[in-house]
C-alpha cells in the first residue's frame, strides 16, 4: 500500500494563492530589510517559529481535539506544510523589531501584548481567506493565550540560546 500526501485537499483555490502570496511578500521583506540578525541565528529563529506553530497545530488542531482545519479540510496536504512557512517571518519580524528598538524590562510585556494583537488581526485575515476553519467549539479568542505563550517562549529562546551564542 502506497500512501502519499496530496498537494491540496480539494482544489487549488484563493486560500492557497493567499498563502503563497504572503510567503513571497514576507520573504521579500526579510530580504530587503537591513540585516540585524546573523544568518545562523535567523535560521534557528525560523526553525523555532515553525516548530512552535506545528506543535500547537498538531496538538489542538489534530485528532484528539480537532478544533480547526487548515486550508481545505482535515487531511494533511503539501499546502498545509507550505502554510507553516507563514510563521517564519512572524517570528523573525517579532525579534527584529524587539532588537532594533531595544525593548527591555516592562516594555517587553507591552511588546508581547502588541504582537499578540497583531497575531490576532493576522489570524482574523487568515480566517476570512479560509486558511483556518474553526470547529468543535473553538473560538477566535482562544488563540490569545497561545500567542502570549508562543511569543514569550520565542523571546526566551532567542535571548537565552541564540543571542547568548552571538555574544
């Protein structure tokens, strides 16, 4: 028996185009922004952002809880994997701005809250393009603690692991 992952679940639609457009746009912005983060650290930051997203996706979006679908439905597709690339620039720009504006102390809390709001706005836009479909009682506001936790862990990771290595 041969099992394969299909490219898309139903058909290649606007939600797939939306994902590809955003990935291209965000990667273009990363390329044109002045370099603040060393390449090795950027790679770790990118990987960490995707891993955190996939851990949450595979815990609350998978079979046990099944609170939402990505793109066209519950089956795992290549475009679902591609959609994880949206988290690369999110984590990158989160730390980029944190470093550029030298946010420290109590301002860090406000910064994490601001990025949580930004994440919620981005998620709302993604919902309107059918990138996420909530089900089984999941509500939009349930994502707030996920963003708060993820951004806090991301910042701790970068400050303790990556940037310590660079010093």
